């Protein structure tokens, strides 16, 4: 094989400039004082380029996202504690790209491995249930399939921003979206160093992930009693011990099912169990040690010889009998953590019980527990409550109460106005001087009239004015009350309005007649007699 010709330095601005072309397409440039220094640098860069390993799968320009995730599952997901959940996410991309699903299996020697398989759906009812669930997230799965077929070098940050938005609009939680992007981000960040993908940039860089909401789970005393009563009715008596140990130790379901008797020291109350981050050593409470001491030890060596599916199916029956259909098996861990926090464990102690490496989650349980604060509030309120006014109970619907109170205010305002009018008119009559009645001049030529004399017209009295004003107010109040109560109730029928007083002072209306207005509170009053 003939040697390739090396690049030649060139003179540029009084110095020697050298440039080479690397495997990733980049062309670094350096300047030197002498020609020999430039040639030596070129030789070193070419030697380094030729000694580099070939990129895995041909590099990002030759590898689709689904192919990269398949390699990631084989080399990274396999040894993770949350392997099954991660493979479920990876399979969505594999299926979308037309590749086979993968799953984790264990050989007879206990070594895990990844195998390909085809999904077999047995019962027709389950197939319909699965298709119905997939239809709810169809936009998300369609977008995942499209991304799985793309080459990694063609992926852009906007692709994954669109994925996050689509998952959110399809009703997926912030925690689910966070786990999806975190999986892809980890793979993209290790590819340049471990897969020799030189120059590849993480397309999820800059995307801000949401935070998972703290799960606040609790059961009342009655609900817990029903739960334990339902557990006693299980066909497998060991299942009740599994639930009790789950609450007492706050261990996850996966850790409980992999727990073995050879890793259990009941005398010193220490156990060693696998977790998502590796094996952890945890202490046992006295009650947990007593439960384990009375349990049988099967030949398999596992403390709880159940399959994951059996645990889930039995729990469905328990929560249905106990009347807590939304309480999941994983909530038992939260229930136990909250109970330990209520019993006085501080954040560091609770972190050790939970098997966490940081205080963040332990502090969330400490903050959720408020029994001590409730006791302090009760003691302070016994001395003197902050609000000393008794709050009456609200009767009826909100709109009906508003209409009733509005009508009452209108009635009170009308009565107040009438009292002021009567008082003003009465005061005016007492202080006004009597006006003399003018007499007509005698007419000699006019013959005496034989017709009866017509009494002179007099101005209306205060009583007449008040009666007329009341009739107008009653009509206005009736319309206002009817408009205010139309939405909630039918206004009562109004009595006929009082007849107007004629000039002679006679009236067909009884002065003692009671006038009723359409109000929630009825005020009875009598018309004033004419002066």
C-alpha cells in the first residue's frame, strides 16, 4: 500500500501554516515559526487520525435512532435495575422502525442477556384493550416511529421539543416525559466518547425537563383495616407477609421479589437486596424481623417466591375488596415512608431506610407529614382561636341565596326611602302657613244660579302624595325583584295595586289593606290614611 502524500505547510503572514483533514470532516489549522515544526505537527495529527477506532455502527450518519437504542439496550440497559421499564420505551422506537422487540432474560447460571422476541397477544379481550389504549396515544407513537427511522445526524432539538409537546397533549404526565427524554439524552451524551462518534452533538441539549410531582398517598384508619382484612382472605398466606414487609421496609416490588434468604441476617437485622442502583444494605425493624422469622423458606432461596404478574393480580383483588381501587401496590412504599416520618425519623434516617443516595426524596416525606403541626395548631386554638366568630351554615343553592339577599336589600332601601318621604311631607305641612281663599267680586248683572255649588279644587295632601309615590315604588320594586329571581325561582304573584285616590278623597281601597312585595323577607305595613 503506497503512502499517502502528507499536506504541505504554506507561508502565511510571516509564519508557516499547517492544516489537516480528520475522519470526522473537520480541518484544524495551526501556525508555527518554522517549517519543520509545521511538518511535525502535520505528521502527529495524521498518525492520530489513522490510529482512531472506527465509530460504532458506522457513526451517526449511518445509524438510525432505533439502531442506536438497540445497541444501548444491549450494553447499558441490560445491567440497570430499571431494565424492564427502559426496554419498554426502547421497544416503541424499535417497532416503529420495523425492528424486533427486545427483553431481558436470565440464563441458568443467573447471567442476564437481551433476546429478541415477537409479541403474542392471546385473549381477544386483551387485544381490544391494548388497541384501545394505543389509540389514545396514537400521535405520540406515530412521532416516535418517525424519529426511530431517522439517522442520528439528522435529528434536531426541535424534533424532541415536538415529541415532548405531543406527549403532553396526549395526556402523559411530566414524569413520563422526563424519563423518555432522559433515556435519549444519556445515549446521545455517551456516544461521542464511547462509540467514537466524533463531532456528534446531543440534539436534546438545552431542552428543560419537567420535574416529577411528589406523590402524596394516605389511607384512613378504616381503609387500612379493610385492606388487612382483605389480605387475610388471600389464598397465599405469604402474600400478606409480602405486603407487611413492603410497608415496613419501604422496599420496591422488584427488590422484594429478588431478595434471597442467604442475604438476610435476622440476628443482626441486616439485609442485602438489589435495587435500581445496585445492591444496598438496609436495616430491619424489630417487627419486620419477627415477620420474616415466622415465614417459610422455599427451596428456591427467594424470600417471596412470587412472579411479578401474580403480585399484581392478587393486589387487584385486595384493593377491590378493601374499597380502595385507586391504591396501587407501589403506593405501599409511600405509605411506609410517611408512617416512619410520622414516628420521628429525620431526613438522614429516612434516607437510609428508603435506600436513597440524596436527601431530596426523604425531605419530601418529611414535608408531607403534618401531624406535629396539627397538634401545635390544636393547642394554640384551645387558648384563643384566630377567628372567634361562628360561621353559620349556608342553606340552599348559591344563586337562590344571592337572589334572596338582593331582594331583602331592595325592600329595606324602599322602606327607608318611604319613611324619609313621609317625614319630609309631614314636616312641610306643619310649617307651611295657610293660604287665604280668594273671593270673587259680586256681579250685579248675573242672575243667581239655581245649580248646586261646586266646591273649589284643593291641592293633594301629604297622604295622597305618599300613596301615589308608593304605588310607583311598588311597581318598580316588583320589576326589580322579578328580574333578580328569574334564574332561581318564580316570583310570587303580586296583589293588585291600590286604586288612585280621587279628588274628592274617596278611595275604594281599604286603608288597612296589607301591601306585599316579591321579596324573600316580607314586610307588612298599612297605607297611611288621608289627612
